[in-house]
C-alpha cells in the first residue's frame, strides 16, 4: 500500500471515465423511475479498494479508474478524495449526510478484522468504516443496515436488495447519503403552484417552483436539442445543481445517451448569466440499487471473482466483493433540500404563465436530467421522470 500523508487540498484531476458509464447503465435500467447515484462516492470507494488490493485485482482497478493517468502517487489520490469528501460533508449549509461501509464476512479460524493501517486510511481519507459483519445472516444484516447505518442519514430501511449467500469469504460495500442543502437564491413558497407534468401518455398536476425572472446561468444546447440552467447552492466552495431539459417531451433517453460522452464541466462553461423564467417540479427521491451489474458491464470483473486479491485489506487476502450498494436521498423544494412541512394539493393554485418571445425560459414539465457538481467533481447525478 502506498504512503499517504495528511489530507490537503490538491489540484483536481479530471473525473474518472466510469461516472458517465455507470449512470448510463443505471438510467437505461430505470427509465420509468426517479434515479440518483453518486459518482464521487463510488469512485472514492473503488479507489480505496485499489489501495487494499494486489496482483491482477490491483491492475484492473488501476486501469479502469485510470489512476496512473490521473494521480502522480497514491498519496495524491488519497488527498484528492479526502478534500472532495470534506467539501461535500463539512459545510454548514449544503452537505451530504454520509455513511460508507466496507463490511467483511468474519473468516473462520481468524481473529483479525481489517488491517489496522487500511482501516485508518479508509476512515481518514475516504470516510469509509471497515468492519466485520456476518453477511450470511440476512435479517441480522438488514437490521444492522437499518439501525446502524441508515438511521444516521435520515432513516428508512433497505427494501429491495438481496445479498447473495455463499460460503466464500466476501466483502459488501454500502454507500448511503442524504443531501441537506440551501439554495443561494431560494424560491418563494408563495409562488409555488400546480402545473401539468407530462411523461409519455401520463399527465399529472404537480406542485412546481416558479420564478418569472430568475438571474441564473443558462444555455440553449442546440447540439443536444436541450436547454440547461444552473442553480447555485449556499456553500463555501462553488457548488450548484445543473439541470438539463430535453426540448422534446420524450427526449430524455436520447439526451442521456448523448450526455454519456459529454464533459459536464465543459458544458457548464458554455452557460451565461441570464434572466430566465424557471418552472421546476418539487420532487423527492429515495433510490437504492446494486451497482454490481453496471460495474461488470464496464469491465470490473476481478473484484467480484473468487480469486479477488485484497491482501492489504485483510491477512487472508481472498475477499471477493459480493455487491456494491448505494442508497441516496434527495428532496428538491423552495429552500433547497431537506425536511419541510407537507402541504396538500388543495393549498396550491394553478400557475399561469405569461409567454414572451424575448424571454429565456426553462419549463421542466417533462422528464429531465440533473447533476450536483463543484467545478471538477460530480457528487450526485440523476433524472426525474415520474410523480
């Protein structure tokens, strides 16, 4: 395992190429469901696995994450993730409540847990707690996830995921996060009203945020047949939500296919401050999924193979990953993201829009894509398709 030093802010390398691929694989599997994933949490956790790996397992992780091209040393890589995770977890106004766990099946005849130096690096640089948990006791595992992990990021339980049972020693990765945020420019609750949201043949009146003249970054992306706005958060570093809306009501899948080859940072450089008429639905996403198949589709095989070599993680070395799970929560409302008092539909009045040929507009009355980013890193990425 390479040496790492105290976390410091480093120049940010370009993002790993797996982010767009993972999102594309998830988005095409959940076309009728609201989705959110965290490219940063996934990349950081896989990079930590690299530090615990050896042999062919290490070679595959290094190659697919392009670690050599992106970082001059393991220390720089660890410092980079430490700085980015601190940026998104330590801010008073906009932060992720985060739980990252690396769970190891207790190994018969072995008293030891994860290696001490690996545990320290996992916690200090990657916000990951490495622990021994009996993965074969499904109900016990589910209770542990609910009471020890999800309770600290907003509660809830793990509904859908089944952990495969196998007598082989194994590893389970779990990332859970809940965004708590404040807009730099909050929306007025008095202007929130009902407006129709179209998804295929389904039309539903939903509560929408409305501002007739919001001064935000905007671009008409003719090459993507879409338009974009950027809503800044109240945050010590520049952090914002990028929303991209296809011009055609049924255009989200085509847009997402095109975005899989796009640098979102370069796209944001094309945006300019404008007075924009903004109409956005309030939404809430609580999304859980297994990333095992999407990772395999991108070429990650060694970490799941019986021969997986994690000799720097545990003295036994042979610890194939059984699954990589994410559960992420995001609310989108007038003040940002977080808890709010529920309102019934009867409290909202219909929104009446005045059209002006001179005005820029962003009316999200059909499925759209979003990403929550700093200048160089995508923290969250998803799409909204249904209510």
